[in-house]
C-alpha cells in the first residue's frame, strides 16, 4: 500500500501545467499535480500525493476537520490550520483550529456588504468609517450637551 503514495520534493516548475518534483516508488520526477478547477497551490515539501497516471498525481492531506455536516465544502490550509467552510445552509465560516491563525485581508478599495453586518469581539478601525453620512471612525466625537454629557449626532 505504501508504494502507492508519493511525496512532494520540489517547487512548482512554472510550466504550462502545475508540475512539481515528486518522489514516488524510489524515483524522482516531474509530475502534473491535479487540482479542482480554479484552485492551485505550490505544494510544500512532504505533502502526500496519489499517482493517478504515469505523470499525474492528486495531493492529499491526512489532516481532517471534525464537526462538519455531510455535504459541507471545506478549503483547508494544513500549515496554518485555518479553513473556510461553505455550509449546506448557505453560510460561509472562516475558522482556525486551536493553535491556528487567520487574518482576513481584502485588497480592494471598496467592500460592499448587502445586508446586516454583525461584529463580535474587538474591532479596530483604520482611516475613516461612515454610517448614513456620519463619521463613526476613530476621530468621531460627541459634542457636549447642556447637561455636560455627550449628545448623539442625528443619523
């Protein structure tokens, strides 16, 4: 059974197809790594692969995420222990296992959320944030009212 598995031993060759160096059955060679449509990864060394053709392999991981419902779709990063779960009910969860880390970074000038946004935990604001035209960012202040307390601006 062990002879059916190989391991990644080299980086992506940057050819037309995603080829990487693999050790399989005592032989070292370039194999095309097969990924689902739209996905790609320059696999780290020692990732297990299953040979499906003379020059093609499928990467596998022995790490598994528990607590999933049948049919949930998961994108998992074994090194960082972070994962995205596309739930059967349409929810999308971004999580980490204990000891894992994840930072969500959106590299665009605009993020549009259609619907409600609920934030739990600490929130740090950078630059400016507005709600209905009112500045609610770090520079937002409430002017004093006649009783000496802050007043809320009209929204």
